[in-house]
C-alpha cells in the first residue's frame, strides 16, 4: 500500500500533467470553437436561411455517420494504451491500432457508399418530404470523407493514448477547423451550393498528417520491440469498445439529430435557426473538450492502479477548471441572448428562448464535470451505454412529441432533458460505487466566483442599460475584469495556480 505522502505526490503529478495538457488543448480549442462559430456566421450571413439549413443538416448527418463508423475504437485505443503505458508494455501498441482501425475503415467505406446511393431518400426524410437537390448534392459530396474522418479520429486517439495532446491540438483542433473555415468561406463566393463539400475536403490532408504522426510516435514508443507472442486481446478490446461506440453514437445523436429532426418535422428554415443558435454552445465547450481530452488517459492510469485519491483529485480539479472556463460563456449567453443572436443576421431572433434554455442545461452539465469519462475509464462502458441510451430515448421521445407543437423550442426541451439525465445518472453511480465526486472546495468556489462576476453583475447592469452591443460590452467587460481579479486572489483555492504553473514548466517525472 502506498504511503499518504506517495499518494499525494502521485496525485499532484497527475494534476500537473492534466493541467499542462489541458492548457495546450484549451489554446487550440479556443481557436477551434471560434472557428466553428465563425463558420456558422458565414453560413447564415452569406446565403439564404434555406441554404444555411442545407449546410447544417448535411454536416450534422456527416458527423453522425462518422461517429457510427468509429465503433468506439477511439476510446478503446486510448484506454488500452494508457493501461499499457502504466504497465510498461507499449510494445503491444501496434496490435491495438491494427485491431481497431481495419474494421473502422471497412465500416466507414460501407457508410460512404450508403450515403451516396440513398442520398435522395435521406434528403427527403430530412426536409418534410420536399425534394431539395442542393441537400442531395451536399450529402453525396460529403460521403467520401466518412472513412477519412474515421482514420483521423482513431490515429489521434492513438497519440493521446501515448499521453500527448499535441497532435490532437495541432492537427484536429487547429489544422482541421481553420482549414474548414477557409474552405467554407471560399465556397460562399465560388460555389455556395458546394459549401459542405469544401468543408469536407479538410479531412483528407488532416487524416494523412494524423496517421503519419501516430506512426512516428509508435515507432519511438515501441523502440523495435516486437509485440508479445500471440497477443491478440480481441475479446477484451471489443468488449470495451463496442459499448462505448454505441454510447458515442447516442451522444452525437443527442447533439446532431435534433437539427435533422427539426428539418424533417418543422422545415429546413427552422433547422437553420436551431443549428445556428445551438452553435453558440461550442464556445462554452472549449474548456470542456480541452480539459477532458487531457485528463482522459490520466484517469485511465489512476483507475488502473485503483488509486481513488488521485482519481478524486483529478476529477475535482478538472471540474473546477471546466467551470472557470465555461460558466462565463453560458452566463453571458443567458443574459444577452437577444444581442448575441444578431451575429447571424435577420430571421434568427426566434432562437432566443432556445439559447437561454440550452445555456442553462450546459451550466448544469459542466458543473457535473467529466462524469461519464470517469465511468468509462473505470471500465464501466456498459453502464455508460445504458445511461446514454436512456438519455437518447428521452430526447427522441420529447422531440417527436414537442417539435410538432413547439418547433425549435420543443427540440431544445428534449435536449435539456437528455443533458440532465446524461450527467445526473452517472454522477449518482460514480459517487455510490467509486466514492468520487466533482464537488470539492475548488469546484464550489469556482462556481460561486463565476456566478457572481459573470452572471449576477452583468445581469444587474443589463437591467439598467438594457440590451445592445454597447451595454453588453460594458457589462461583460466589467464582469470579466472583476473575475480575473478574484480568480487571481483565490488561484490556489480554485486549483488555477496548478494550471498556470503547468504552462510555465514541465511537471517532474517519477
């Protein structure tokens, strides 16, 4: 048994590693999130609401298809490589990649063929049965990039399994997003009907770069050592990955199927409004994706050693960092929803209640931290699958019931319910089974500071000055200025100091 001192040192080192990886990802994710938001602004301002709807619906279908084809392999690769690294057996790394990538590519090709052949039928389903030639063209133009997106995601998962966030930050968050933004902006002036196709082209060079990066890292990690003779852990690999794959499909369905259902039930115009409005949430997800990606392999290592103290520290500090980064965005969106929706031009003001409701949902979800990831890295992928399927079932049920009555607000209500279920149910599980939870002193303090400085203060200012760009600038500027001061004052208590130290120096290795 480790002594208390050893546990404390191990926990501190893991938190520092998570902080350093999280800051790297946060910087890249900031660019990625802003690029995604700018892409939505270009799509809505550069063309009609119907054309913007075609772009949003077709890309939502593409991302859903891509996730279906991954089969959970990306999480499986991270999980098994993290455990191999913890046990000093990285010579088996190529086995995991070959085991997962081959079926992923085959399934991706099959999905691409299906999208091409049945593009017309899919377009009819997603537009209330009204034939839309532009949507058919967009679906077919995106089909060839499905297997390439799978290669990109799995190869980058392999690099994260080796404990580095650099490849994902550079290739995916920076390279792919910026290239997609540039290509989509070009398409608006050159060929607006091919905007989705231009967007998809970015997957080709990024997939090649990701694969070469993985190959280089794998050669260095293996260092010429052959895999263990006869080592083929197919049953264990797929027993872990397939439930995660189904859960991943359900998770993407909750965030992307809403757009498709709105287009199918309410029309392509409302789908554009709903998709553009919900795109604001990507700004708040910057911290979530960045910190989660950095912490995931470290959680796998600590749980592999049954080190509950380190797991708890990682979970609580990471949740505090998520709150610090995400809550100001969601609170600002709630207070100034009418003002921020003006970015998309005329016709998008109907998204105000949707934006307010979804921002509230994301406040709650962020406050629970990366609870599903804790469950998965503990090997409970079947539990996670059950949780996500429950949330998806409720989401779909409410969508089908409420969208015909309430339109995009019905879709937002379904998403709210699914977010609450997807976070609160696994939270009860990790607390009761593993005795870990996100609500440490650092998390509660971060919530209080964010709520007071970036929520309450701007809201009071808005009551006095009203809506508009000027009042928003004054309110948000004042809130952020105060927020920076109080965060610096309580930087140790919130865990922010560890995040800042990790930026300036590498954590000590054992």
